[in-house]
C-alpha cells in the first residue's frame, strides 16, 4: 500500500494537516481509539469514542470517486450505531469541489450544525482555518451535544501535545469553538 500521509498531504491543504509526528503520537498514545484505515482506493483517519466517531480525514482516490466508495465507508461507520461528526470546508467559489463535498455528506444524511462556529489557527502556517461541523446520528442529538464533543476532539486530537510537537501553546478551545444561540426549532436534528 502507498503512504497514507503522502496521500493526505497531496490532497488536503497544509492549513488542514497535522505533522506526520503528530499523527504518529496520536496513533501510539491513543491506540485503538485514534486510527488509520487505508486501501488502494481510500484513506480514513478517525477517533472512536463510546458515543461518537470523529472523522479527522477521509479521502477517496480521485479515480474511485463517484462510484459509491465514499458512501460505503460512511455506511460501515454508521453500522457501529454511533453519531459521526466531521469538519468540512464551507462552500466557497474559490474551491469548486467544496460544494461537491458538502452535497456528498448531505446525501449521506449529515446535517450542518448551524450554531457551531469553528475557527482555528494552524500551528505551523498560522493560517486561519474556518470549518463547518457536520453530524449524522442514528438517534436525536442536539447541537449543544455536538459542540461538547467537538471541544473534546479539539483537546484530544488537534491540540494534543501541541506544545512539544510545534513548540507553541495551542489555542484555547473556547477561542476555536463557539456556540451561537438558535431558536429551539433549529437547535436539534434527527437522522
């Protein structure tokens, strides 16, 4: 198999990537919880907790897109019966693929968490990385619940050992994630 890290760095912008050392430490210290799955047609990196799965990276090889491979990967994860949370770039004119990615997740039952604001400064490039938070769940979950899980994800994945890896303090989770007030009608979702 090819090198999963090279495949990810070839596709994802630098402002969304962790260093290879960061991945290696996560795989080692969170063995069985933070993991990579790879085949010739995909790379999947995720954190699995008792109540949810956080997809850190999902990549389907260019020549395998459009044949259902991505949906099959998500279906495998859905069979675990847990909520699935992920970050996705907001739709933008600058990146025409951004709309395709969002439509793909919506087609697979994911909903945007409208009340969650996510803005992180990359530890190496200092670029601002604004992402939308999407979630699919087999049972009702509130946006407050998703927000709370994302705070854990930020601390346990994105900011994990940042001081020793990047020689700088990570942002505070309260600076990265914010929860805006919404009406009760918009506050929650079902599958």
